[in-house]
C-alpha cells in the first residue's frame, strides 16, 4: 500500500492489514490497546446507545488502558445481558473484544479488529466503512509520515500542551483540538501533519495518535 492509497482507502480491513505488517508501528501490546479503543470508537457512532451501554464502553476503554480488570469486563457483560435496550449488543461487541484480549491474548492480532468493525456495520454501508477508516487513521496516524514529538513542546508554558491533551483524553473533550494546535504552534511545532490533524474537521476518538504521542501512551 502506498501513502495515497492509505489516505483514500475506504475498507478498514485493508488499513488494519497494512498496519499489522508495518515495521514502524508500535509493539504488539500497544496495537492491541489501539484495536480495542478502535472498536469502542466505532461502537460510539451508534446514536441510540443506552446509559448502561455507554457505561459498558467506558469499562472497555478503561480496560484498554489497564484501569479495569477482567472481572469488571465480565460484570459489565452480565449487566448488559440483563438489559432490555435494543442496542445493548453494540457495547457487548466492545466487551467481547476486551475478553478476547484477556483470555486469548496471544492469538488476538490487530487485524482481527476487522471482525467487530464489520459486525457493527450491520448494513455493509460504504459510508460507515469510510467513517471507520477515518477512525483507524485518527488512532494510528499516517504510517508513511511517523510523528516526532519534541520534548520542548511538552515543557512549553509549564506543560500546557500536555495538560490540554490530558483534558481531551480524560474528558473526551475533542472540541479542544484546535486549542491544542494553537498551544503546540506557540510551543514551536511546525509539523503540518500534526497541526493539520488537530484542526481538520474530522471525528476524533480516545486513542488519537496526536494525544497518545503527547501523553506517551504509545
């Protein structure tokens, strides 16, 4: 796959295949974290999720970051099974992915994330697959243009960019991306790809490559 194909691809499985074979991508553990966060991000595209399903997604995301235990995932699935909400299976898709990482850790690969993504796109909509591809690019960045974060940017203003990135990550405050771009620019960042990603009107998710790089999350 060439860069122009990466940017134009509208089939998430092809992007995941390329990432899985790319030497400059993160460790296998970091890839698994990204895979679960990607599934959660695609689940959140459903507009009719119940409060219980949203809570279950929070558990899955916390599990991805090592902040929830396998027992928490199992309890969330059991609670979901008792719920009558029409779309509880959406959050359950994320929880089943988390369980796959727990109980079948070594056999789960990044490219395996395609299966829950396909399941979430119940109609096989080309528009939905394109949106999922945008989320893959949001979480993993452009493998043809790997990012470099200068330590001086992180320290500027007493750590303002890092603080903003932390607020975005913890609070899902994705509307603050333009503010983050301004702070990075004032800190001396001239990376057009990084700044452009913060300023472009695209869907962001927890695990975005810019935020992960600034927070050292992989």
